[in-house]
C-alpha cells in the first residue's frame, strides 16, 4: 500500500505540478446495533475502504476520494484532484501555504484489553439487551428506550510528499442510550452517551451506572417545573461546563472559524474572561473519545492551552491556519473518513478545576438554577451561544430545590466568561460527537462552576 | 461523470438476493448505491478548493428466524467481497434475536413517475462551470456593500442513483441530480461583526440563481449591522423557512413518525381525527413533489413514494410509516423509509414535508405586524424535547418588525414554547413557498410566542 501511495504523491508533484500531495488509505470495520424496548431492530456489520487524496496546486486545494485500492482508479483520482485544484486556483489572490512540520515515520499499534473486533456480536447483543430491559423495567412510566451501539476498528495509512509515513490503528467504542417517559400528558426525554478509544471493557464497567442515570432522569423530569425566563445566577455541572466550553468557546478557537470572521481572531493575547478561566484542548488524554496520536495531516496531537487565567493564549490549528497565524500546527486536523478532507476539529476540550466544593458554589445564591446535564448546544461566530438543558434544579437560599425541565441558557461568550466567579475542584470528562459538516468523536468536560448571571430561556 | 448503468446495478442487487436465499436467508434485500459529486469551495472571500467524490456500495438486509441482520461493503466490483458481505449479514442475523413483530419485507407495488428529479445537464457540468458559478455568486455579494465578507460557501453538482431488489419481488432503479450553491456571509464595521447570515439555492435541474444567492446573503448581513435590544414579552413572529426547517425537524416531524407514535414517544399518539394545529394549516408528506429535493420513485425499502395527507385544516389525519410500522397496524407503508446511502438500514423520515401556502405575499405578511420579529436562523433547535415538542432556542439574529416594516436586528433573542401551541397560534401563511431540505413551506405568522430579551 505504502508504495502505491508514495507513487501517487510523486506523480502529483512531478507530473501535475503540485507543491504538496498527500494520500490517506483507510480500511474500517464497523459493528452496530439498534435496540428498542428489548427488541434488536438490526445487528449490522460493515467494511469500507478507500483513499483520500489531497494536493496543493498553484496555492489551491484539490481533493478526491475513491472507495477502492485499485492502482488505476487511484491514479485517475489523483489526476482529478490536481485538475480540481488547478481550476479552483484561477482567481486566487492569497495562495494557501502550509506551516512546516517535522516529517514523521511511525507505526501506531493499539493493544486494547478487549478488542471490540474480537468480541462476538452475540455478546454485544446480550450486554445491550440487559441494559435496555433494565431501563424499561425501572419504572412503568418509562415508555420507550433506544440503544444505539457502534464500534469501529481499522487502520489508516498516511503518506505525504514531504516524507511523512504514518500507519495508525483506529479504535472507537460508542453507545447512546435514550429513554422517554410519560404521565398525564407530560413527556420527558433523557439521553446519555458513552465512548472510548481504549477498548470494549468500557461497556462492562459503565453500562449499569449509565442506564440507571438515564432512567432516573426520565422519571424525575415528569414532575419537574418550567423554568422562569430571564437573568439568573447559575451553577453548571461538569457535563454542561463541557458543552459550554466546546460550543461557546471551542468553536471560536478553531482557527479556520476565527479567520472566517469569528470574534477570537482579534482577541489573541487579550483578556476575555475572569482569572478563573483556563481552557485546554487536549488530544493526549489516555483512552478518551477525542484522543489520537497523529492527526490526518500527520501532525502529533498535543495538549493545547487555549485560555490561561482569562487570557487567550492560542487557537486550534491545521497546517494551513498555523502558517497564516505564524503559529505551530496543533494537530487538530481531522477527517471523519476517507470520503472527506481533514478540517480543524476539537479533541478533548475542558476547563481546568480550581478550589470550590459544590456546596460552596451554591451557598451564596438566593434564587438561581443548577444546570446538571445538557441536551444540545450550538454557537455562532459572533459569540452567541445556546445550550439546551435536560436536567436542572432550582437553587433556593443556597440549597437545591425542585427539578426543572426544558431550560436553556444563552449569551455572548465574551461577556459570559467574565461572569464566571467560582470554579469547583472536581473534574469530569464526557464523550460526545461534534458536527461540523463531518462528525468527530470528542470529549468535553470540566469542574462545577458558578456564573454570576446568565440568560435562561423559560416559558413562565 | 462516468456512472454505473441501470442494468449493472439491478443485476447486482438481484444476484445478491439470490445468493442470500441460497445461503439460508428466509428473506433478503439488496440496496446498491452510487453517489458522485464535484464541488468547488469558497473560503474567506475566494475560491480555494475543488473536490471530487465517488462513493459506491452495497447494503444487504437478511432475515433469519425473524431476526434482522445487515451488512455493507463499498467494494462491489469483486464477486468474493459481495459473497462475504452476504455471509456477514447472515452471521449478524444469526447472532441476533427473533422479533415477534416481524412480518416480512415490503411487497412489490406499482410505482408512480417522480418528475423533474434528473437533469443530464448537471451530469455534464465540469469543474470550470462550477467555479464560474462561484465567481458569479461572490461578485454579486461583494458588489452589494464593501462591509460584506463572504465567510464560506460553495457550488456542488451531485448525481445519486440506487437500485433495490428483495425476495418479495421488489426491483427498482432510480436516479437523480442536484445542483446547489450557497454562501455564508458576515458584515464588519469597525470592531463589530454580525452573526453569520446564509443563503442558498438547491434544485434538481440546472436552474439556480447564483446572483440572487450572493446578493441576498450580503443584504441579510448588512441589515444585521444595526442592532437594538429587545425586552422580554409575548410577541408575534414571522418564521421563515430557515427557522421552520430547524424547529419542525426536531419536534413536529418526530412526533409524526409512526415508530415514535407506536412506542409512546409522541405527543400526537391517539390524536388522529383531532385538532392539533390551527385550522389554516394543511401538511402533506409528498415524496412525488415535482422537483422536490427528496423526491424519488421509491423509498429505502422499495415501497412507492406517494403523497400522504398528514394534517388537514388543523386535523391530524395520518402518520409517517415504513414497512415494519405499517404492518404492525395492518396498514400500507407511506413510503417513508430512508437510508443514509448503503451504510444504514432503513429508518423513518419525511420525504418532502409540504406545508400548503396561504394567500399573503411576504410584504403583506410583514405589513400585518405592528410589533414583532422575523426569524431566520435558530441556534439550538436540536436541543428541543423531541417527545413533547417543547423548545428553548436562540434566534441569531432576529429582525424587529415595527408598524409593518423590518427595522433593526436583535442578537441572541431567546424563544421558548411548545411547537404544538405555536402551530395552534398560526394566524397567517405566506404565499412564498420555498424548498429547503425536506421542507417545502411558506413563511408562517405566529401569534403570542414568549421572547426573552437581554
């Protein structure tokens, strides 16, 4: 395989005038399950293989993807990629250049305790069925439960025209568990995800606790009240802090979005948050869902400091944006598979803990909300964020009160980070999937925090 | 584009079904897919890239002892890989558990003609043509106003085809084309940057207006420069198709899926024949809408696409069914099984979700609003409660309407409510129907929605 890929790059640079060429061949195996109320809807297994070819010609990108390892198809795809780039470059004012990076020759082999590819489908079905039944039987008000399970194993072989050659194993195990409950016309919905790059053993360890969490929340939310709309002091749980860091700040710190008119480009080196705010994007957390050794441009993953004590210290880069900002590539270029080109993506993004206990965070709040778990979140380049909440409680005179459902928070990132006035000493990372045209597996997290004031979307 | 022939794809599908039955499947279904696209990409004000993607594959569903197994591969030119894939589908089915409710794959039914979904002109487009469309769009945007900065966008031409065969006699082949151009812009003035504004045009035939897309994306961004705060209150909203598409997908459409209804996770369960929205709303799922972006001859199980009345003058008439959920109620599938190419088993989704337009022009609708907002883009619709239809989202930006005219824009306006209450409060529908993904709809004027300002 390596020989064909090198040959392709050689043809691109020597015959088609490419200043840079890369080839990424992947072979991926997937096992998937969908279970609904103790019924296996389908047991699924798939194999896919293909090559992604990317070139720079006259300062423009060309890309071709083909689902084959056939040398002839690949040669013609490489010619296509070069032609696409050349045509795109027609009116280019600013040519794309890449930041230098060390050439790497490496073979990354994973040695999981329990390789999901070795675990029989029967066992996967048995485990997920047990959880599915446990949730349905938890309470008769629970009407439905869906479990989606996926494991992905495979290899990626990356070779570029600069001499980098990386063979890397891939391993992901993931599941999403949802439950819906109903009582007297009130409908609730609860969701958790688990995910790891370590091995199948995660399931044996985590499924039981997760399923209880999902079931308990769905039932508890039935008697929850609607939130008030308006500005309130809030305490956010690690799960909500994670999605807040990811959505409200993380996307703005992706250098491609910063360049596209995002608010962070003009704030490098400036203070945009309180002294308590320190954020990382870290690709090196052992076994975490967003971890890997090398990104899809062959750059080693690293622990990237984004904000230190409220001051913006860096952005997440690929080689192209690193060159534009005169910075080092941070290893954030990721492609979902061989069908798509690598783009800047987060890995494990989190806030660093400080010194408050949970009780201390609550004690000064006369009335506010504790947002424990999120349902979804989204950000805009202008720094407006939204995080929808699936589990929340009132805080009354420093104590947790009634459960609250379907709340959301919103605000401007640059204003909100200054309002973080206390940060907890606990820490949790949670797996998730991030959509930016492609799907990336990530983790988000942090400690509990308190925000002096944030806009809460409510119905009353 | 060099594409696979109809006969090639159909005979592959049929041979796979035969092999699966021979190897022990009680029932079998094969789905062969081909997708090809060429795209040109805009980044930060200029065309910077081009790509070409070819994706072909085969998905096989087999039933053994009422248990469903599925396998896929994207290597379809080698006979032994195809056979291995059949065996993997069988092994998955054998590992699985019988489903007592399984009542067979879809049976053959006559197909209607899906009109205006295939245009050979799109197949003939070269990268040069797409780049020229991109230039036209960029030029249109930047001549509107110097403060406009096109953030990203692109032009793409897509060819899709699929063939399906199953052991109940279904065989079908379908092909279609799509051309799309889109542009996201911001406007900058001093240190002020507007939220991202976006326009696009997608069609099944080569008839897109790149000039309009560029101008409109620019106009929206510039009009977002002047801002004003908004107070918390209940107010009138005009929901444009952007907002509707986002909101309905995560709420109403979910509630209409028979799977969710049967499983007790739909607020519409048991409400057939009852009033669920205001009387001026009539909605079809129309898989045959001429030129619709989701129009096709048949669905992901080979069931014919059709036009299904879902809500008639506010009264709930029907749900969206696939073969499995339909058979559970002794009904016929409404042709709403879709697939994510060859990689997935079929699941229920609406085809073209068509809200029948009203009489009012866009201008008339706006002129009816004395004090309200017009909503384009929403953030956080996916965090709605998919079962109850409760939403709590942010409009970025929303434009104010005062005395019948659009004035300044307001950022980060939160909207909270329940989709069924909102649809009960629709007082008028525009005549300005537009296709957007699976939605075909006009603007809606909604009364009395809770808005939370800063």
